[in-house]
C-alpha cells in the first residue's frame, strides 16, 4: 500500500475535526430513528383513514422508514466499518427524505395533517436531520456522480410505476400529481412526474457533490501540518 493510501485510510479511522464525536452521532441517530418509527407506528395505530396497503404506499412513509433503517445501522455500527454500499445507501436516504420534505412544502402543505406532531417529524425534522447527518459525517469514499444518478433515481422511477399500476387496480392514488383521473390524464401525470424527476436529479447531484466536498475538506484538515 502506498503512503498516500495509508494516509487516506488513517483519515477515515480518525475522529473528524469540527463535527460531533462518533458516540454522540450514534446516539442522535438512534433517537431520530426511534422518533420516526414512533411517529409512523402511532399514525398506523391511530388510524390514518386509509388501508394499511394504501398507507404504506405513500412515498413519505417509505422514505422515512428507509431513513430510520439507515440511521439505526449507523447507530449500531462504527463508522470505520461502513462499506461503499452503505455510503451509497446513506446518500440515497438523504435524497429520498429531502424529496419528501420539499414536495410536501411545495405541493402538499395546504392539506391539514391529522396529527401535527407526526407531520412535523416525518416532513420537517427527518429531512433536516438526515441531511445534517450526511454533512456532519460525510461518506468515507468518494462517490461517482454518474453512478449515484443512476442508482438513486431507480427507486423513484419504480415507485411511480408501482403507484400507477396499483392505482389502476384499486382506484386509489397517494398524491394528486400521480392521479390520471384529473383533467389531462396520463399526459399530465407524465409532465408532473418529469418535473419532480428533474428536481430529484438535482438533489442527487447536490447530495453527491456535498458529500464529496465535505469528505475532501475533512481529509485536508486532518492531513494538514499541525493536525
């Protein structure tokens, strides 16, 4: 192994200057995951007004459950054991939960939630917290922008296909912009989904860039003289 590689490896194992300590981060992740799971569990138990199949077809619910799972993994496993696959999953969680928060703010915030505290956790707290976690503890490996675009875009595309196929069978759609029964039909749905897709692609590019930049900055700080 070259000296450069050895230095890079040592950086990944050393505490990151200017961020929360790893034990503190792991505690925060556990608490956040517990809050998301509690909010989702309460929403289901209290009766969300739709069937369980419909409820778990909301992108909000799926993205929050995925983010909670990633946070729990981060809470239970030390940072130096994270693989490239785990880092890719962490980045995907950031993109999906940010999509949830931004789409809610721009398109859905006028709908009165049944339980305001559940809404606050799932639509506001989690998007901010998961993003801060990504920036506080950036990926230990550089991420390829082209690869992340393809990989992280796969789930939203599959979600739209699932939603349209399921909606055609049960005649129920979780969001108005994927409902082809509106005036404009599937053509309008395609336009709306394209617009959201472009936004998600921008989030993917930004998340990848921010993760790589934060990683490079911390590496430079730890390898600079006097650190």
